[in-house]
C-alpha cells in the first residue's frame, strides 16, 4: 500500500490552518465546519507545480473563467497509508490561474498518474503565487462541494483533516523550507503489510484473524508478568480474537514503550513489537 505524501518539491507553508490572516474565518468561532487549509508556496518568486504522489482522479473543477476562486478536487484511486490509518484521501487545490498549463488539459473523471503535475501555484483570488490546499478522509465524505460555516465562510463540505494527520513528507522528493509550525511525519520506510494488519491497516477490539493469534501468543510468551500486574489471567489471552485482555496488554506495552496508548496494533506498534522479537 502506498503512503500519501505532500506533492510539491518545495514545502514553504506561509499560513497554516490556525492562521489569522485569511484563514481565521475557516475556524474562528466556527461551530460546525472547519477545513484546516494550508497555504503552500514553493520557491520564492516561482510558480511550482503540485504533483500527484499517488494516482488521483479529478472529481470537480470549479471557478475557471468566472468570479469564483479556481479550485480542483481530487481523490486517490485506491486506499493509501496515512499517519491516521488507511483510507482514500481527497484533496482540493485553490488559486491556480485560468491559464494553468496543467489544469487546462484536465477533465472531470481523468486520472492523474503518480508523478504527474495537477496544477501550479497561482493568483486567482490571491495576491501572491501560492496554492491553498485542504485534505480529508474520502471514505467518510469527499465533499467535492462547498458549505457555508457559521462565519459565512465557504469551506469544504467533506470530512477534512489536519494536513499532518493525512500526509507524510517524502524528504527525497520535497525540500522542507518552512512548515509554519506544523509537524509532519517522514514517509515511512516500510509500507504497511496489509496481509498481516488487514484491510483497514490496524488490528483492534473485535478483530479475529491468525495475525491476532500470533500477537496474543507473543504477548503471552514474552510478557507473562503483564497478566499479574493487570490482574488478568495470562492463559486467557490465547486465541485469535482481539478481546479485552490482549487490548489491555497492548495498552500496557504502548505505555511502557512511550507509544500512544490506544490499545490497537497499527504499523507503529507492530514495528515496536518487532524490536522485542515479534515475527509476523
Ligand atoms: Zn489560504
């Protein structure tokens, strides 16, 4: 499974989603919709393209030739790996110019292959060259339309997420100049093993599989004291079902190794288990 990464060769974020310049109305006092935009400028003075980093399909193109600010919506053609799990991701890019050399060749429904440009920075509805970009979980709602929030600001109607929750940065592709205070994870060295972690990319309560059985056996053999500490029977952990006992053991393991304690086994927890000798 491919990781979803940022699509410009230079990352220079000039305003993040908490920005108080033009982004304030996207979040301030908004009771309902916030779409977490970032303004991306590439090299200063240039117009850099934004590339598809996985195959993406064009959902909507709006604003070209009229007063609305130019925006293109896209969605990944397949589920991708993100810092928040496995999902289809949508993305909307705003401010490219009417004569954009890449968008002018695009139609709704087209697939842009990984590595191909989508559009370049522009000034349609903006004073300086940049792209205003939002991202979200298309499995929940891709929202290729706009909705007015309680500030009267038009924002994406989809399930938007903070950029650092949706994408990684591939440092072989992107030179990071300014993240504007946001912290991005590097593109993972290993892709998620979906045959082990299953279609959703992680194992958790209610899951039942041979993989769960292997993890239960490993925790039983490697950390038998956990049962004593947690007041649980170490023999009852065995089996292929992800129940409360294995969840408690994994939570304890995460706590002791400094990981986020959600009690699930995703790529990060799996990698940590391997450090202690676990084999898939
Ligand atoms: Zn913006």
